[in-house]
C-alpha cells in the first residue's frame, strides 16, 4: 500500500514538473499566435486601405494576373493574352493588370511582342507592374530542393506584387500556387488559377520511388536507396503543402485531362475545377488551304520535319536530333535519301540558360554529323512560324507527359502529319482518332520515333492527305473562340463578385 502511495506521489510530481515546463511554452505559443493574428489583421487592413484608395481614384475594380514571364513567348503566354482579350471584350469597366518580372522592356514592347508572336491585339491598354525580384523563382538559384526553393521564392515575389498593387481579383496564370493564400488571406482578394502543369505530380513521385532517372532525378539519388527514400518523403511533404495552397483558389482551371487528374488528386476541389483547353491559333493555319495537288502528285522534293517548342530541358530536343540521325541512317541507302529530309527546330529562348542549351544542341548536331541537315530558328515572328509549318511534312513533339501541347495542335492545323510523345495531353486529348481514322502518330523513344518518321515519309500521298484532313477537322475544338467561351464561363463566378 505504501509503495502504491509512493508511486502516486511520483506521478503527481512528474505531472507538476511537466506542467510547469509546458505552461510557459503554451503561453508563449498563445502570445505568438496572437501577435501573428494581429500582424495579419494589420497587414490586411493596410492593404485593404490601399485598395480602397485606388478604387476611390478611378472607381473601377481591378483584375490582376500573376505571370512573371509574360514576355517569354510560350504557350502559357498565349493563354494569358487570350484570357485578357476575352475579359476586356466582355467587361468594359474593369481594369486589367499583369505582374511581370521582365526588365529592360516597356509596356508597349511587351504588347507588341504578343501581337507579333501570337497575332493577338488587345482592345485597350493593360497595366504592367514590374517586379524586381523574379530571380527568387529561378530554378538556377536552388541547385537542391528546387521545388521548395522556388515555391518559397514565389511567396516573396507574390508579397512584392501584392504590396505594390492590391487588386480586387487575383489570377495566377503561371502555376505559382503558393501565391494564392498570400493574396486571399493577406490581400483579401478573390483568387483564381489556371494550371498548365502541376508543380508536383504522382508521376514524379513514382519516378523517385522506382529510382528512375529523369530531368529532376539525379543519378546519385537514383543509385542510393536512402537518398531516394528521403526524396520520396520530401516530395510527399511538398505535395501536401502544394495541395493546401492550391485549395485556396476559388476557381481552378486546368488545361487538359492529364492535368485535371493530378490537380483533383492534390487540390481536392472537384466542384471548383474545370478543364479549359488552351487557345490555339488554329484559324490562322486553317485559312491556308492544303496543297492537295502537290501532295497527290507526290511532287515534294524535300520533306521537312518541324519542331515547335521552347528550348527547355523537358522538351527533349536531344531525342529529336538523335531520332533524326537514326532516320537518316535508315534512308541513307536510298538514292537521294539524306538530301530529301531536313529537321527544323523552332522555339523561344527565355534567358541565357536557354541560349546555352541551344549551343549544346548545335554541338550535338556536329557530333552526330547532322549539322548540315538541322536548322535552328529562334524567337521568330508568327508569320515565319506559319510559313514553316505549312510547308512541313511532319510536325515533331518529344516532351514526356506534356501537360497539353499547343505546338502539337498548331502542327495539325497547319497540315503537317503530327508525331508526338505517347503520353500526357497529346495522347489523351489531341492525337486521338477522329471520324473513324487516325489524326497522327505517337512514339516514346529514339527507335520508335525514327520508325514512325520513316513510316510517315513512306505513306502514299493520298494516305498522308487523309490524315492531314482529319487532323485539321479535329483541332477546331481548340480554337480561340472555344477557349474564350470556356474561360469566361469558368471565371464568371469570380467576375460577378467585383463591385462596379
């Protein structure tokens, strides 16, 4: 009995000791939480005051798009400009703002670049907020833990944007999901997002689990079970944070079936999520008639293979060049085989890193002995792009798990026979049967690409023409008009909240 009382006394003393230690910590947490709450309330009140002051001056609500690379000239930028054009046409009494990190350019130069590259003209001017710290979201700044580093960097860049200009409605149009809670909870804004590509996906997690080397999975990690396990934990934790940030969005638009599946799994907001296919300038290509007589007579003396893609690592231009080398090996035995085929690489360079990548690709062409058959065309005007695609025989695309593939659609609309990667948007949404027949071809490695190229070139002229016709008919669902209708319907709940 005495032992039992002694044990009870010891337990009581232990509880008192723990309580004496935990109580100050608990109080400190309460104080810090209260201070944080007051700070958030104060910041929000200050930002709301700035917003009301701005509204008092012009009396118009403002919609802001977060697009740090709005002058890059890629497919994501085309979505941005088409979205703004659609909103300006529908909402005459709303101001539109773009947060951009582009430096050394003027408003007029950016707008003129959109006109030249995408054939897009805005009904009225748009305001630009030039951010000074875009470097914070550059992948090169974070050699390790890149996803986390860029996401944290986007928080600071988003804060710079919010404190420079506080809008009524905020739309992230470039995939920086971690800015959404900043604008929603600190800025008091309604927020929306257009997702081109999930920052992290279950596919990426599977690659790490399987220790499969890819663009974001170094060899020293794939070769080490412990490091691979640590990276899986890191990815899972990041996926959780990414999902929490994305779930702050009032309206979520995704660009494809592939992206939809990943965003639903991560953000878990099915009632607020819809597919809005990106706008592809198909009409500009459809207006050009197919050169049916030349195709039927088989009079093409030189067949060009054209790739349209920014010079980013995931676009896998190396695969195109190596597959082209194998095609030339196959055609080398044919009379005039090598002379009848050329490869054209067309794309935009965003920065010095992309330009260095082009130099590396030129070196690969020299190494493989195809430099005389491969031509690079960088940042070319829309009319030049249109001309190259219309004259091409094969449209080439090699990105694994491409979220959508605007370049793929443009190639099909121009009348090329498309050869795309057997994954992502091209497989699920674009290069699908139409009117009971094929609209193009899919491949996934050097050999299958080379074989598919050879097969396309060996098709009869009439068979190739049938594929081109079906492909053209199928891509009308990706037109600017279809995008505008879907986009306006998706953002209507947000635009309806603006006080005008």
